[in-house]
């Protein structure tokens, strides 16, 4: 999550025309504390039963958790870009994400 925070202004246009939501099975209280301590500029959603993970195909029943999937949803509410799994330690993954966010934000 630190990579998202550290690249937020660049990759997510500082929140201009972009909303970043991080979804986790962790409790709302734990996520709020973690987000505050690390000064994350985006919101976390608690999904302890994995409802969203199941809907988006990110749920891993064996671990009772979601895998690291990333979805960019356009203004029309449809998934316009996906990276599954998201390779959070690979700089190329952030370049791909940056390009997708720019393209979708521009309406192309």
C-alpha cells in the first residue's frame, strides 16, 4: 500500500477524476488505524466476508482472503482495466496502471 501512497499524485492524478478504494478482509477499525498511521490519501473498504472479492473473482477460498487484484472502473461503472494479480513490486505494473488511469480519465 505504501507504493500506492507514494505514487498517488502521479498514478492517480492526485485524486483528480480518480477515486482509489483499497478493499481488504481486515476489520474497518484495523484499516482505519493503519490508514491513519501511514497517512494514506485514499479510502479503505472492509469486506470481511469477501463479498466484493467473490464478485470480482479475486477471492481465494483456501486463504479466506482476496488476492492482489486491481480493477479500474470507468465513469460508466464498468471495469475498463484489470491487472490480476497486481504485481505490486514490479515498476512495470505501475506504468501500466498509470497509462490505464490516464486513458480512462481522458475518456478514451
